């Protein structure tokens, strides 16, 4: 089980507790703003782009794969060193307490 905090572009935090899925799928399920998940987690759209909170940047491993890297290059919002496709972050004990910041838009 993990509690994940999604902070939207207006700095409004929303906490969600989940046991399965991905950081993207939980956000879509909960109707949270800033994450679309257009391809359903197939790593083909970048509409699940999030910014890892700096405290988590080194704790979410491994680093983005080459394919994740390519997807993020096509993201609508500016990419940073903490950018990750949230569909590639599985929910579980390892991400309990995770904080992600969502982009202002994905379209
Ligand atoms: S949901 Fe499409 S790349 Fe993550």
C-alpha cells in the first residue's frame, strides 16, 4: 500500500492511497488533473508526464530508460531532470509517501 501526493500546477496537493496500479492509473482513476494517460500506460504518449519531488528523484529507480527518455522528449510541458512518465512507476510499498508534481497541461 502506498500513499501518493499529487501536487497540481496551482500547488494544490491531493493524497491518494492505493495498493495496485501505477502512479498514472491511480491519478486517472481518481480524476486528478494534469495526468491524462492517453495510451493506457503503453509508453507511447507522454501524457502521464510528472515531475518527481526532489526528495524522491534518486529514490525512484532505475533512471528513465531510453524509451522513457524518448517519450519525455515529446512531452507538451518542459522536461526537467526530475521528469518521468508516471505510467512507469508502479504503486507499492517502495513508493509510499511519494510526491509528484503534475504539469499544467498535457495537451
Ligand atoms: S500513459 Fe502514455 S506514456 Fe504513460
